[in-house]
C-alpha cells in the first residue's frame, strides 16, 4: 500500500489510467475533514476510472467534477471544527480588560467621557419626542 492521499496515489498511477483534473480534488480539500478526505477522493477516483471505460475521458471528467460538487453537503462541512467564535471571544475579552484598566486608572476622565454622549443622546431623544408631540397636537387641534 502506498502512502499519501488518494489523489497523490492517482498521480503515481497515471500511466495505467487516464488522469482527471486536479482542481476538483483541491475543491474537496477546502471543505472536507481530513479523516474523510482520503476515502472520498478514493471513491471519486474509482468512479472516474469506471466512467472512463463506460463513457470516455471527456464525459468522465465532467462526471468527476459533478461528483466532487455533490459531496459539498452540510453534513460533511459540519464535521469540520471552525474556531471563528473562539477568536472573537478572545478579542472581546482582551479589549474588555484594556477598557476596564483604563476606566480604573482614569476615573474622572472616564465619567466625563461616558456622561457626555449619554447626555447628548438623551437630549436629542427628548427634542424628537417634543417635536412629535407638538406635530400631533397640531393635527388633533385642527391648527
């Protein structure tokens, strides 16, 4: 038995069988988990070799691409462990620590920085409510 993935073994067997395009195997490697990759590549290569005998190289190549795309299913993709959320949580925790340290170090500046925008937004919302109430009273009063 040769070591390496099924696609690498296929390259070694190039003389015995016709050689399929490799971009479909690169597509599989993007989303397929490592523990399933060799089995899926082997299955696709076996199917390709049967299709070459049955249909010829052109149609077998098209069927190879279609078979690779058919393996693009949620159940296979979900087996991959994506660690995007872990990195986001790490960034959030780090930034929270930095903000907490800055607030503890500069308490008066932090209070001014927090009260300024809070007061501004509150006043803006009160003005908007006053204008809406004034327009509504004008409509109801008939003026």
